[in-house]
C-alpha cells in the first residue's frame, strides 16, 4: 500500500460518490415495474412473517430492511444465510415468506437453501443485481437492484449496489405501510420507548398525581388552612372547590405573594376572596403531548385534571412531562 495523499481532493471524491449513487437510485426508480407490485401483493397476502435472508453487505442491508418492515406494520425478522443452514432455518414456519438479498444472485449460502424453500412451498422474493442469476431465476418474484457501476473507483466495494438495495427495501416497506393504512398511532405501538411513541401513547392519566397527593381545599376555608394544604402536598398550589366538589379556582405560591402585597395581614382572609377563579384544566384521557402544548401556550407549569362534572381528580406538572421524556 502506497503512502496516503493528505492533500487529496476529498470533496471531489465525495461528490463523485454521491452522484454515482444518485444515478443508481434514478435508474432504479425508472426500472420499477409490475414485479414490485407482485412482491407487495405477495407480502400483503402472507399470513406469516417476512423472513429476510442475506450474507455479507447484503446481510447488513437485509437486517435493516427487516427492521424497517417490522416497525411499519409488516412482521419481519432477519436470518443470516450462513446460520440458516445450521439450525436457524427452524425459525421459518408455515406461511412465512422469504425475502432473499444477494447482489450477485449466486451466493452459495443462499442458493443452497432454494431447494428447501421449494419443497416447503415457501414464497421467495429475490432482490439481486443480476436478473439471470440462479436466485433470480428460481424466485417467485425478482426485484432488480442492479447498478451500472459501484461508487468505488475499483468497481469492487459494494457502494452503489448497497444503496440501491437499501432504497428498494425502504420502497417496499413504505408501499406496504401505505397499503395497510398504517397510522401514527400504529407506529407508536411499535415504538413505545421512543419520543414519538410516548407522544402518541402516553395520556395525562398515566402521569398525573392523584389521591392524597392532590391538594384540595373548600372555598370557605381560611387562607391559612390553604397554606397548610399547599405545604403538606408540596406542589406549589392548591385546588379550590365548592360544596359540590366542583373546581372553582386555584391558589398558588405567586398568589400568596400578591395577597401579602395587597392585604398585609392575611390571617383572617377566606380563600375564595383571594383565589384565582377557574384555572387551566385538562381531562385524564387527553394525550400528554397536548398537555405540553397547553402549558407552553399559557406559560404555566401545572394543570388541574378534572372529570366530566368538573371535579378535580389529579394534577399534572411540567416536571412530570419532562421526566417522562415527552418534552
């Protein structure tokens, strides 16, 4: 190996690589035909899972394709072709479908499995860069992922070909997603730990403080009693209710400062005379993400959760939303 040229035009090289891969994707788009439609229909009609099989760089692409399919409504998993011949094919069950990836279409680990697939009656969709290859010819559907040349100047390292195969896998997943009318809520169910999943799944009732944690005082109580309740519960405010337990207002730490400025002696004040009437509320079934929007819009840090009779049932604080990962 010769000494590297540290003054080499790296930007020109990068632009050439991206241009070649862009051209490969353009050619792939123009080449799509009824074979792609047939592949989608086979997968939609499959009552089992899509078993994606590959080895080497095609295996890496296959692993990502399987993950994308699985997260967008198509049950799928990846099996390494080499391990498939040594027991892992036992994961393949009746009614599964095989998506086999190989740029050459002649990968020995894959072609060795073809007789078994045929004997089991397993539908095989092949994604290769060689339409006349053994894998392409023996598959039920062949998806042509061929490229004119690799981005590698030696035309050896899989570059344009892996980009094309990866994009074709994405195209499959998205076409199936759209055909299934896969919704953001469906996506969230597959991603409960992610930010999107939390924003679409977590509701106010999952995060709110309830029971003895909820500060409540009757409107006829003295301000001093309200302060005791606020101190005991430690949320910086208390709910004020009438004799039917309906929310009529709130009283906060900020209200206390304003009360002292205006009245001086607060010992005999009744809470209904100094409370903030109403207060921002939300229902327990509301998405937590909506609670974030309300708090940000009104520049507040807490919401009272009320039922259909406007009775306080809980409280939600911005800190709870931050801790949950919603914000």
